[in-house]
C-alpha cells in the first residue's frame, strides 16, 4: 500500500500512513509536528505538571496520540520514566529510550 497523507499542514503531509501486512505504520514529519510526553492516569504515579488528558483546545490541534503500551509497576515492562526533571522509574542502561526534548523534537538513544 502506498503512503497516504492523513494530516496535512501548510499544504504538506505532516503525518502519513501505510500498512505492512497487518501492521499500520505512521510517518510523522518533525518539521510540522512536535512531540509531548504526558503521564498516564495511573502510571507513573505521583503528581505531574503535565495533564493526563488533552484539553478541548488541544484536541483541535493534535495530529496523533499514542498510548505507551507498557506497564511500569513491578518493572513489568523493564522500562523507565523520566519527565519534568525527575525519575519515576529509572531508565535502563543499554536499552532504547524515546527522548522528547522540550522543543518537541524526538530522538531514540540508549
């Protein structure tokens, strides 16, 4: 299946979709879209400045939203969570981490 634009910004595809067999794939252009990390309702626990839900105004401008798909309690996912200058669950050495910078750009590192 060819790539299809699903979100357009300034007449340019900001988000494209295709499928590889039974798996859907998104390509997100970082020049039009910026990432935000939001804590879940129950995980990680504790108070966070970032809201767990999008406001009505934010919903009008969101290109895509993803549930992380991993669980933190008892190290079930073997992952970690760091945000707002503090560690809720330690990141692991030599494991991939999705890093969202304060300017919204993203990278993957270990």
